[in-house]
C-alpha cells in the first residue's frame, strides 16, 4: 500500500515538473555549404549546463524550465550565434538557424573553393572525437596550409605514414601492398600494375574534400589491408563559384639547366602529355608474335621513334587549373549542384649521383659497377572531375566521373666503370616512356525510407591502361661526352612494348541501416550490407631485337639514329621479333562480401561497434608455357573464403577525453605484377618475375588509444598497436633454369610488429598570450618489427614448374622491409592579418625518419638500407582580397642527400672505402601559385 502511494506521489510530482518545462527544437544548417544540414553542432542555453548536439540531420532538442534565456548555437571554426528566447511551460517552440564561418574565414587561408565547414581542421577534429572507430582525416584546409599539392604528400602528415621513394606509402612500416583505396566509399583500381593502389600523388588537392585514413578494420570496408585503408571523398559543388589558378616552380639543379629528352616528347604534344603515338608497336608485327624479320625498307618505314636524345635546357615547372561549381535550390529544400575541375601540371627533374652494385669476390665483396647515374624526367599529369548532385528530403544522388592521364618521359645514363676493368667508361642509356590512362565513373544514392531507416547504394565502372611503348636502350664505351662505341646484337637496341589493359573494373555497394533508439547524439544503429568488385586485365609484352653483320661502330651519342639508318640502307642491320609465349597473360579477380555491424551505446560513457564480414576472394590467372605461343591458356585458380570479425570500443572518460580499443582479422592480396607470371626485363640485365602461386597473408590486428581534446582546436593522443602476419609477402632474389638471377616475391613464415604512436596540436597561447596566433603540431611513431624467414620457398617458372629451394637470405630473422624504427612529423603555424581583407598563414613543416631496410640481403650480403634525411618546408598562404589568393612554397630547404647504403655486417666485408649504393640531391624547390575566384 505504501509503495503504491509513493508511486502515485512521484507520478504527480513528475507531471507537475513537466508542466513547468518547455521545449526548444529546430534544425541548424551550414551557410558556407548552401544551407545543407549541419550535424554535430551545439545548441546550449547560455550560463547553464543545458544543451544538445545536432544529430545527423542537423536537428536539436532542448528541454528546460520556463523563463528567459539566451540560446547559443556553435560549431567548430564557425561564429557563434546568440538568440534571445522565452521558454513557456508545456509548449514547444521551433528556432532554425544557419551558421557560417564569418570572420573566421580570415584564418582559413587558401581554403579550397569547394570546401564546406567539415573540411576545416577543427571540424575534422570533432569528427575524430565523435567516431567510434580509430581513424584520422586530413581536409582541404590543412593540406592547403601545409603546402600540400597532392593526396600522397598530404597523407604523409598523418601519424605513422611515410613515403618510401617511388614505392608508395608505408603505413606503420607496411609497404604499399598492405594498403587499400576507396574513392567515395567504392573500391578503385590501380593504374599501375607495379603498385597495389593508384599512386596518390596523381590526385591534386583541388578535387579532394577530405581524405579519411582507417588504421583499424571495420566490416563495411574491404578486408584486403593491414596497413591502412584510404577513403578519398571528392569535392562537391556546394556554392556558386568559379576559380582560376596558375602556378610556376623552380627547383635548384633541376630547372634552367642542361636536360635530355626524347625527340617525340620535345614538342607541343609532348609538353601536354599527348606523345606516345609514334612509339606504338608497328602494325607490321601483327597482333601475335611470329618471329618476323624486317627488311631495311620495312624498318625505315615502320619505326617512327628512334634512339636519339635532344639536348636542351629545362624550363620552369608550370601548372594551371579551373574549377567551377553551381548550386540551385528549389521548393521544399530540393537542390541540384554540379562541379567541374580541370588541372594540368608538369615537372622537370634531374637526379644525379652514384649508382653501384656489388658481388662476392675473393676476400670479400667488391663493386660490380661504379657508375654516375643521371636521370632526366619530364612528367605531366592531367586530371578532370565532373560531379552532379541532387538532394531532397528523402533522396540524395551523386554522379562522379574523373579522368587521370599521366606521362613520364625518361632518359637515363649510367656512366662509369664495370667489372671488366676497361680503361674507357661504359655508358648505358635507357629511353623510356610510362603512359597511363584512368577513367572512373561512379553513381551513388541514398534513400531515407523512414526517420529511422536508411538505404544507400553505389556502383562504379573503371577502365585503365598502362603502357611502356618502345622502351629501348643501348650501351657502349665512351672516351668523351659526345661519342660512343657500340655494337649491334645481344641486348643492344632492344625495343620493348609493354601494355597492361584493365579491360574493366566494377565495384558496388549496398547497405541498409536501422536506428534503434537512444539520445539524438548517441543513436544505436544496425547495418547490413554488401560490397563487391570484379576486374579483368591482360598484358601484351613484345620484344623487337637487333642483329647485324658488322662488329660495331663509333658515332655521336645523342644522334645515333643517323648511323643506324645508314646501316639499314646498306643491309648491315635488321630488326627481328623474339617475343616469348608469355607475351600475353590474363588476370581475373573477383570479390563478394556481406557484412553486418552493430553500433550500441551502453549508458553515457560506452560505445561499442562490432560486426563480422564474410568475404570471398578469388584470383584466376591464364598463361601459356614457353615455346607454345598459340597453345590454349593454362588456368590457375586461387580461391579463399574469409570470416573477418572486428570490434571497436570507445569509453568517454570525460567530455574531452576518450579511450579506444580495437581488434580485427584481415588479409592481404599481392600486387598485380607480384602474382603475374611475366618476366619483366631491365636495361642492366636484371629482371622481375611474378609468382602466381603466392598465398594471401592472414593479418591479426590490435590497437589501444587515448585521446584528449582540450579545446576545439587542440588535441593530444597516444596509442599502442600490434600486428601478426602469417605468410607475409616479401621481395627476394632467386634463380631458375631459364633465366639469370631475378627479383621475385615469396611468402615468409610470419612477421610481428608493434609500436607506439603519439600526436598533438597545441596553441602556444598556453605559454604566453603574445603567442596566441601560433600553434604547433606533432606526430611520431616508434615501431618494432621482426620477420621469421622460411627455410625453403616455392617458385613457379614460366613453364608452370614448381620448384622448392633453400632460402638464400642472409639472415633468418630480420626487421620488416621498409619499416622505420621511428618517424617524426611536425609543423609550426602562425596566423596574422594585415587588414580586414588581407589574411595570412605561415607554416613551417618538418619531418625525419630512421634508417630502414630498402632491400633484403641475400647470399651472405647484408641488407641495403635507406638512410635518414630531414625535410623542412615553408608555406606562406595569403588571402589578398575577396577574389585573390596567393601561395608561396619553399620545399626541401635543407636539401639533404637521399642515400642508399650497403650494410657491412654480412658474411664478408666490402673492400671499398665507401658503402654508398645510390645517392642524389633533390634540390630546393620554390613555387608560386595565384588564384582568382569569381
């Protein structure tokens, strides 16, 4: 009876209390993004602790006692908006507002024209704080402030990520093959068969909104990664704007200096990257090898590209770009927007330094060759993006098409002494063109079924082509810089024609999500989805060799074609095809995955995101045995089915601090050329051979992280991570019955790595108010790795024969290839204004890494190491007025030597005073970019 009476009293009291309270509700929108909804913004009653965060649809709700208040709306990086309000007991009032950055724009120097508020550094910090999974992001504002010109460079500013030469990005010491790439949440192919993902330095920041980096696994992303998954969100038209930009650059020792370039690239077509037509395989050789021998007349008529090199001066680097977007708003807040972006840039680079190889000699190791290598590269990149967006209360549709075209024209000279002890210097010249075309079209849609149910889907189709047409080289003896004595035959004047056609790459996704209740900013959510991708590619690798009846000749090095043509006219020289049966290989890959994921909030502090992914991964390789060019293809299949669980746990220690824990299982597939049964020949006689029996590696991952956000612009985080890799894929040197020593790829037994990561962003006003315009950022990583090498390994040659061989690695345990024991990135930012319309940001950016293995040591030789170097850049961004933006960058100010070194702890010592294998200086770069916004 007493219990019933107490319950009645409490009910009456609660009803009475409810009658004394009222409610404020509404929607906040982003003024800088044409009034799209603004999630994660704050609404609070000034002078109280009463408030609410907006949900994913920008909605907020506050309940408070009746009275007069000031309602404050705020969002990181935006101006606060204050609204007087009177709350009436028992009533609900609606207040909608649009927030904008206002005067804060003076701080956001060189913000991309398409950037909305969520591309700002402060907004991305909030997103990182709110997310359950461990992720980091870099947006348009931060990349502009740090002078970043492409996506790859931008990602090196994130903790634990470093760039290793031309081998792409290493994440936590794991090289390119352990990474994965998404573009707008859809899988994307590579344009280069030698890399796992498309080189990210091809993506200019102008077409990028935000880059998300996932270092831990979630069921809705592909299981093929252990280092990181990069998700590039392309820019969208969010306002009516037109922006024109033009830039120029000068690098010491590279521009306005002596330069060599192929004649077919030294013209208007070559300048814009449209050369290569004259280097295509002559039609006379047909679509399949037939050992055809050309007559003199046929040779003169068929080949439109020769062996000459044009001597010139390298001009300044240049870039030009245009971006245009419009947005139209209709009734009921329906909107349509479009964006068009077109960018072109070119660079001239000269790399000069020592180039050595060593081998075992009586009494120790000695140089096989001691060259000075000079590389002349002229590179072009053209990118275009077209995006269409439609949104209504229920539906969001996005269509993107982007195109990337690149060329890299190379003349490389290796000049010096070889192991034959000749008095005259040896010259090896390579003339090569790398040419890629990449087209990707995407369609994405999202439909709000009900308030708590959502469905999204997407599909993309991509076509890629990688070409090295008429890759050619010759070598001979030189007594001066102008003449060479050379002979026909052997590998001299060999022409190679390599094409890897990505006939198609299809990617798709579909996901249904259901909100299961909870507070507006802590909604529980169940997701069920599908990811899939399918691709088909094939190679064409043809060889055209030279032969002659004369022993050799002496002629001018850069004008060698005149002598070759005269010998052809006199029937002293001819070309003949000697392609192998493996000229054509086909590779088909399939992936089908289903997943489920549950996000659940326990009380006010705990968030758990757990799920499982079921993934079927299939690889099908078709090739022919040696000597059977017309035989049916042999098919080799490699099928796997994976059950990939993942768990992400977040505990909110305080409103400003989180602890995160993550664990998962993933796998890794090899790079295309690592599993392609094709032997790729280099000018110096070395070769690379794929291994079609490579196994996928199994990866087990764990992370623990603490993060603290003192203010909306500051952050401190420290974390530990660990990984265990079963059957990791490694690069090694092997030999077989049909070729000399070659580079191939094997599965090691296992690898373990663990480490510590730390990062912070702090305003220096904490030290002294005078420093209120300064802030400092830092991130660093300490990593330990250990690889256990298999005592034997299996390889498969071009005839499909599998051989078990004893390992030739020098050490049975070692560090992981490419892993630095420590990495440091830091930047110092200073913001100041000359007047109300002229704002400036100066950033000083510094990075350094420790010594790391570049190539694994074999046959008693120690490893080859990449030595540390320090990089210091200065960026000054200036918003001159409402329309003009100016950016000045000084890159690589310290100009350190980039060096590879032979280790000297192997079975035998190196009998030379210097153990440097390769060395060059990049030069100090200065660039200026001016943009005008209409």
